[in-house]
C-alpha cells in the first residue's frame, strides 16, 4: 500500500490512555449527560469507570487482540465500553440495532466478536442469532462467547456486575500504529460491506486535526443525537469532543422536539448533524417556540449539505454560515472543513495534517485546479486497511498510501474543495451507507427476477434513494410493489427501495460483466424530463 508518514506531533499511544491522560485536566467538569434520565458523569468519573470496567473485562477473559462489540442505541456508557476494551489492547466493534439478524450474524462472524455488550430489548434477537452462529460456525465457538447486558438479566452477565474496586491503570503494550482500536462497517469503493480497521494512532491523529480547526473549547456543550455506531457519531462526537472537554448531552435517538428542548435547557452552543437532521429541524412547525440562540456553530457531515438547506439552517439558527466537513470512514471525519474559510457549496479547505490530491482516475496523475478528478486522501488518519480483505486493500490505495475515495471533485484556485459526484457505487441515504451489491444479491434471489441493478437517485431530504432496475424472467408476473415489499423483508429500514422499481429488458453491463450504472442514471434523468 505504500507508507504513510506520521508527523512528530501525532501521539503514538493507546487511544484509551490518550484520553485518560487528558481527562485529568478536566476533573469535575461534566462529561456525559443522559438526556432521558439526567444521569451524568464527570470526566473524573468517566476515567474511573473506564479503568474499573477494564478490570471487569479482564476478569471475564478479554485479552489483547480480542474483539468486543457494542450493540445498543446511544448511551452515556458507550465511550466507557469502548475505551475500556482498548485499554486492554482489545478491538472495539460497532453495530447498529437497525441491522437485520442476517446482517448482525455476518458482522459478528466476520469480525470474530468474542464479547458482546447489548441491551435487554435486543436479547430475543441475540439469542436467535447466537443459536444460528453456533450451528454454522462449529470451528469457532468463541463468537459471542460472553454476552453482557446493560440492565437486568438472569441469563447473561450484568454490565453493572463488572465494576468493582479493581482498576486497570496501565495500558496494554500494543503497537498503536498497527493495532485496530475500532472496526467500523463501510462499503469502501465497491462490493459488499467491508470492515475498516482504524488504529489507535489513526484516531488520535484525527482528534488532533479536529482540535486545531473546529471552534470549540473546554466546557462547551453539545447535544449528541448522531448514532454512536456510525463513524460521525463515534469519532466526530464521542472521541473528538471528549478530548476537548465538552459536555455531551446524549440522546438515545434523534427526536426533533426533544432535541430543540435540550438545546434550550442546556444552552448548547455547538451542534453536529447530518443533513437529514437539519431538514427535519427546518421543517418542524413548532421550531420557533424554542430558544436556540445559544448555538454559535453547527458542523454537518456524512453527506453533502444542499445550498437551500444550508440557507434555511442559517436563518433558523441566525448563523453567518453552516460548517461542512468532508471525510469517509476510511479517511477520517475531517479531511475538509469550512471553519476558518467558508464558501457556499464547498466542503471547505484541507486542514493541517491531511493531504488531498485530485487525480485523473485513468492515469493517476494530479490534475490542475478547477479540473474534476478522483479525490485521494493521505495522512496519519488513514485506515490501516480492511479486515481480512487483501484484495480490497490492494485496490483501495495507491503506491504512496493514499486512499482512493471514489469521490469526484476539484479544487478551485483558492484551495476550496468541491465534491460533485462519485465513481464508486455507494448510495448514501440520510448519511447511512447502502451497498447496491447487497440489494442486487437479494433481488436476484427472487423467483421472478432474472437480473437486477440498483442505483441512488437524488432526493432533497434524504440525499439519495435506492432504486432498482429489474429484468423479469419469462413467464413470471410480479409488480413493483411486490418487489419493494419482498426487499423490505430482508434489509434494514434505511436500505428499502424508496426510489421505486423499474422494469427493464436488459441490465447494461461491460464485457467483464460490470454494471454500467451511468446508463441507468441517464435513463432516470431522461424519464423525469
């Protein structure tokens, strides 16, 4: 893959210790607040709980190199669960409760998740998944070997029972540059979802980049409604903001009136959101009844922010501009931002410590300003690679270690970066990643479908909606509505075919069999004219 150079100012330490050392500076400042119960932890209490939970993990048998997964909605326990595992040299895996049982089973097995931390309401599903895993993975009986429940359970290990007076005060002796702190799911540039290995140094360097650029300071307050199992929530919020010493008021799930009420009650001055959250806020009829004047800065990411939505958010919060961030799971959250310099429609300028080049996708040569090309990202925040996927690793990096994003964009003469298209197939619905390959695989299993292709079609609120093109087998009758319903039974809600189904005589493919999606996009555009 080539070698990425690590600047001298990037700490080469265990990510948990990186945070623990910093928490001493914040002492009794409030770190985490549960939005539903008002339960809160100070930074001193968070540090103590991380060290005590690590001791509990250790007594259960969690060791360096093991994988511990958290399957839960947002909770103030999340960073504690994560950093305690890292302190022992274990890798933390995120998972969404929105995944289907099939998706969760695949994730647990591919990542060899030995430990699972979850919540009581998900236990019926976990039991079924665990039975299936044990039947199909006789050679690896360690998957989901220990199940820990945040709450009461007679069958499984109680999360609270792991806390005692014992503490782990010394981090595991790992190689922080090459050891995965976390496994996050991403579709990469092509194909089925891959598991991104982000090292301890990847995260620490990105934290440093963000601290340099985003206008936040110790004691500021934010409302965390981003899903913490997503890269933006896990890194952009929990990891980065706790390093600066913010108060994080944690919502279990995003809810517009509760969100606005929390801004008012806690006088939050910094917000992070994906564009779909912003769209719901500006359309909420009662939004004017809340005092949101405390908000001084908003950062959006995970999907492009439309110019009209940006304008509406500016007017609603009475701000001079809305910040935008550019990045991928593989490249870190802050590859471009509009903090120091702002230009409407742009993803901002590249922060210190990050390198971006725009190249001709065919030749790999850097193109001039105002010329479109593929965006490649380099720097110490770049992933150390995909889990157990050498083919994807070879294809996703150039000879100098730059990650090929699959995004098409350009720099203007003033250094502002613009994202205009994507080479890759990934669909982004409300900031969540949808891999067409998964939907296509499900579609062709239908008894009436001979071939299928899926693209994303633009939507002002959601970003993109998955749309299927289907070739029906001769002699079969099926309606678009039946196909939509069939897919709903096999995927998470965000992966549904909200863009509809269109019947087609033949899926356009190149000689090697690759789907020519641009023809399908052109067909969709023409049908709307």
